């Protein structure tokens, strides 16, 4: 059994492109095909057998969300880093022996339980500090051709970042500079590339490094053992940051809801 942390604390500000859709509330509560965005994520997480508890950061009982698994609310702690740490602290209160948790963003509403199962199955046996989902360009653009995601090019493939991470609870504390840089870079392929060093960036630009070679170099530089999980599911990386992505997923999930009804 494993616990899941869902980050849902961000409230769009006026300069945010999603501000008109949020009505002053959390981004996670924006309506997507008749449900709050985060409810789709909770439905997926709640359907997975191995999930024991779900810790939701930034929302509360009054927000009208539900989950099939025991759900614990933790208030917004301000920054993404402090929210993650607050989530890990709550998980450790529930089970002090917890070694790994799964972090899921609230803005990937098209995920399904089978995709979270895939993440768990492919993390099993890996002695890594962080296992980070990535989505190949072909997978993303086949499933969501108009997603307009940014991609990083390697010798063997092009990828965009996913929004599900498996990490060792011990690495949530300390290393503030590394965590803040990782969090700041999560939506920008250029920032993701530049933070690892311009020597590695140059080799990537020349397509001299495979993804695995780059991960080894980055892991050594950051002092963390990392591993990429190459996802066959575009939904893991199809987050909602812009209005056109919101409209894509509203249409996609309305179609799903119609087929399932």
C-alpha cells in the first residue's frame, strides 16, 4: 500500500491565463466537463487498489470533492515546496515507516486508474530517490495533437515532463535550492535543460546524449539518484496551464462521460 499526495493549492492571479475561469478559487476547482478538475484526478486515484490514503493539499471539506479512499486535507502552505513537505509530514504521521509516496498534480484530469497502476508497477524494485514520469513526443502528439507542449530533445527521443512523481520521503527535507529549481523548471523545457548545466545542455543540443545518459549526469550533479519512467500514456503529461488545454480536456472528458453513461 502507498499514499498519494495531490497538490491543489494554486489560485490563479489576474495575470494568469486561467484567471477568468477560476472565479477567485483554486485552479483545481475549475469545471472540466461537469466536475472540478481535481475530482477527475481523485476518481482515478480512488479506483486504484494499492492506494491507502489520499492527502490533498490546498483544499478542504467545504470544496465539495470526494474520493473512494480515505482523504485527508492539508491547508495551503504557500509555496509548492512547503506544500509537498506538508503532505509528506501528514503521510509520515499516518504511517511513520513510509519510504515512498506518489505525488500527483491536480491539473491532469484525463488520467485513469490504470495509468497510476502503471506508474507503481514500473517503480517497483527501483532504488531511486526520485522517479519522474516523462512522455515521448509521439505519444503526446498522437493522443493530443493540439496540446502545444514543449519538448526536450535527446539522442534517442524527445520528451515532455509528466505530472506524476514517485519519490523517497527522506528527500523532501533539505536540499532547498535543488527542490526550488526543480519546481520552478517543471513547466519549462528550457529551464529543465539549463538547470542541469550548460555542458550537458550543449551535448543535448547536439543530440549526443541519450535520455539515460543525461539522467546519470544530472543525478551525479544534483546528488540524487533519479530515474525517468517513459510513459505510454499522454494523459500523465497533459496538464492544464492554458485556456486551449482546458478546452481540449473539457471536450475529451465530456466525450468520455458520454460514452460511460
